[in-house]
């Protein structure tokens, strides 16, 4: 007869002692809760958006573009025959990268699946208020004939805008606390959150919405990776300041919150 599993005690979860009374995670979770008594204050951003046409216009087009930077058009996304259930069954966090180059067509498909444009404005993921606070950056080591470098994905143009050329791998490897995560990978997808795009409307709750949306994006990329027989490794542990520096983020108003290593599979 199998005995019931003993419940975890707080000491096992948190180590020696209890979490501090000012534990940042608990404080944030409490501060971002919605309360009926605070509905007027917490709804101030919604009221401001409803009354301001400039805000409405700006929030309806969450794309930045620098016309002085070179832009590389991507091929049309592929649509491999793969059922949703097959992709769900086979989805794994894979590290069996072969070191081979990632084709531009495959990268284009992953980017489109993750955050591609649909019906003129909507994306492939749910987003609080349809505000889409993310910009997808690609740190490319071996992608088709493209030069190694960091690129920003423009979903309206379905193109990659040059951010900075040069091999990003040494900086990425130095930003990973665990060695070997990038071995054999061809590129790393980085999700840059622009928190003001959701916080102006939803306050602290908007930060929660951004984190939820990041999960939707990477799941889409992982499922598309199954359909293309690619290895996709979600990447959540990295030295934030070093990765933010790669994409030119200040780490406060904008910061990379999630990523994925991409490459050919063994």
C-alpha cells in the first residue's frame, strides 16, 4: 500500500527561516491584486484611455521602427502539416542542438507563430487589452546567410531590423548562470517587455499581464518548433542586466523577461 506523500514544510520550500516580511515577490503579488474597494483608483487608466484619442491611436499600433536601420524581409511562414494534438504530445524543452545553421524560412515561421500579425492588428497570442507589450529580438549566431548579430522583429513588415551586428554568443554565454545551455544553438529569441504599454492602462496588474503574455509567445514558438522538427529550449534564467544590454533596454521601463534557444535537432 502506498503511503500518502508528506506535505512540504515552509523550511523545505524557502530554506532556513521564513521569507522576510518585505519579501518582494509577496509584496508585488499583493500590490497587483484587484479589489472592489479600489475599483475607481485601479480603473483610472481605463478611463484615461477612453477619453484620450491620442492614447487610443498610439495603443492601437504597438510597433516601433527605425527607418535608419537596415531591414531584412523574411520569407513567408511555412505551414507544415501537423495537428495541434501531435504538437502538444511531442512538445519538450530540447537541448539536442546539432550546431547546424537555422534556415531563414524556419526562423520566419517561428517568429510568425510567436507574435505574428493577424487581421491587420491582432497577434497570435492573447494580450491584455490587445496592447501587445512585447518586441521580439533575435540574437543570431547561424541563421541562413544573415550576418551574426541582434535583430528586432517587425511583425507589420514581417522583417528583421538590424540592431547590432557581431557575434552575440560570447555575451549570451556570459549571461547564462548554467553552462552549456546554448551549446549547438543557432539563435536565441529574446522577449523584450515594454511595460508602459500595459501599465498605463492596468497599473501594476499590467505587469502581470505582460508576464502571462510572454508564456503564450514561447509556447507558440515551442509548438511551431515541433511542427518544423526543431529544438526549442525556453530560457528563463539569465543575468538580466547583461541580456538587457544586448537589446539596448534600460532594465526598468523595458526589460527582457523570457527567451528561447533555437536550432536544428539531432
